């Protein structure tokens, strides 16, 4: 006879496995990748360094970094079979949906490259497949955007870092050092963040032994939801709605009264200020300008009003609020805010997929049935 364990909604605080990749300590406002503070890494290391750390277990030496970057460069280039269908994917639907397009393109890539089930191959092949997916994701997303805008996609540049290459592929301009550094800090800070919905989805699919792209496609689906990765552009849209400082309080009160969520505020784990938000706020202030001044004013007033209306909830700005501000300052279009998040998070998903693939057990929870009690006789006629 099996034992039924009742768990809280959303599996909150339920431990589902062990990991060596990192953790989020929400009460402390701290998270880490392996043994290093994620914020310290974001402020001192490149995206390639952290990518190597999650895949290999240690930070690269100078020689390892050079070999890793050289390995990545050719992987960023899309196969001709995928390039050929990108215009159709980009043109699909009345509204541009880059994450849906990414899922479609990656599925074709898996077929073209014949990516095998994780269950059937050795760790080196799994890692190679994950490297490929992570490397082509920025190329696909940027190409889809430019095609939708009526411009031709650009070829990745081996002489640019991953962060600078991303800005170049989207905007068509080599970014300034300030812009590249700002986006790199953001990308590193969002590579991984515990067992969030998309990461858990990726691990569930990986536990079935499916191929890497199947697990990534599932993660992208979860990530595309506005309650998960799809908030940076919505947070910035809130600044547009508010318009001027004198409208902040009334706007917040109306949102709370209507039961609407204020995008960019509150977090499922943090009970302190989001460390990613603090870092990005400092970056935004370093760049400066009217948008930054307005955003910091809005942030403080929203926090104050929420503290009054929802005492004890500790609702602060999360990563999405200042992520939108920083990306806007660096020239990224709003349609590409959430895709920028995906450019980094695909690395974290892949690291989790590789770790999960070493566990032979499929993830298979149960649900508590709350419908009409069976058995009820099946009616002979209706």
C-alpha cells in the first residue's frame, strides 16, 4: 500500500532531488552557481566562463577558455535546412512570437542533426548536443526578429563575446563596451535560478530519456508564460502606463483594488530584495538618463504603497523590472526582452538536463483526486 503525501500548492518548498548546480536562498536574498555567488560571477566573469562552469564543474583556465570559445564559434552557425525555413517561421501569425518560433526552429534542428534520446547516448554526446542548442539559440532568435522586421539575418561573429554577439545579431551594430558589459552582467545573472517552472519542466522531460531539444522546447513553453520569463517588457510597459510621477500612487492603488498583478514586483522565493534587481539597478544608474530616474522613483513608490496595502508581504522589485530598463538603454527592442532572458537561461536548462540525464528514474508524481467518487455505474443511454 502506497503512502500519500500531501504537498502545498505549486510544490512550494518541496524537495524533489539533489543538485550540484546551485541554489536560491530566498530568505537571505542570495543565490549561487555551484560554489560561487551568482552576482559575484556576473560582476567579474564572462557568460562563456559561467557556461563552462555549469557544464564542466569548474571555472576555466585561460587555455580552457580559449578552447571553449573556439568550440562555440562554429556551433553558432545554423544549418542550411534551418535557415531556409526561418522566413516562414518569422512571418507566421499576426503577432511576432519569438519563443514559439524558437521552439519550431529547434525542433527542425533536432531532426536535421538527428539528435538522439539522452537515454541512448554517452555523456559526451549529451553535452555536445546541449552545447549546440545553447550556441544556436541566439542566432535563431535574432534571425527571426530581423526577418519579421523585413531585414536580413546576420551571421554570428567569432570575434565578439557571446553578449556582444547577441546585441550585434539583433541590432546590426557592434555594441559599445558599456552596452556589452551591461548585457553580459544581465545574462550571467539569469543563467540559472533554482527549480523554477521552466527548469523543472526541462528536468521532467529529460527524466523520460528524451532528446535535449525536447526538454528545451518544454522549458521554453513554460518560460513563455507572463508569470515566468515573459515579464520584462510588461514591467517596462507599466512605466509607460504611469507616465508621470504624480500618477504612481493612483495607478498602484487601482491595480491592487482590481486584483491585478503588478509586473516586475514580488517573487516566489525572495523575501528580501532580489539581488539581481539590485545589481541591474546599479548598472542602470551607471548609464543614467531620464528613464532611469523615472524607474527608480516608480520603484520606490510602488514598494511603499504595496507595503501600506499589503503589510507583511515584503514585495520588492524583481529581476524583470530593471532588466527591461537596462535592455532598453542598450538598444534592444522590447519584443526581444524575453528572448534575451532565454539566451542565458537555455544554458541553465541544459546544465540541468545534463545533470538529470544521469538519474535513471523518471519523474512521476501523483495527484489527489477530488472529483465525484467512483465507481458510479456507467449509464446505458443518455
